[in-house]
């Protein structure tokens, strides 16, 4: 499984590089991801409430 280990380190290095070089872009990406998760959770809650 060394390939998986190397790919993990490459991904971590890429994220670190992105955060260092583009902190505003990284913050926007995190905000977009959080908004997407919140929207998905809201939709799931609406669906579950509609079942009752």
C-alpha cells in the first residue's frame, strides 16, 4: 500500500501549498463546502419531516 500512502502525502502537501499561496481562495472553498453541507442537511431534514 505504499502508493496510497504517497498519494495521501501528495494531497496533504497540495492542500498546504494552496492554503499558504491562496488563503482567501482556501477560505472561500471551505465556506462553500460548509454551505453545501448545511444545505444538504436542511434538505434531508425537510425530507424526514415530510415522511411523518
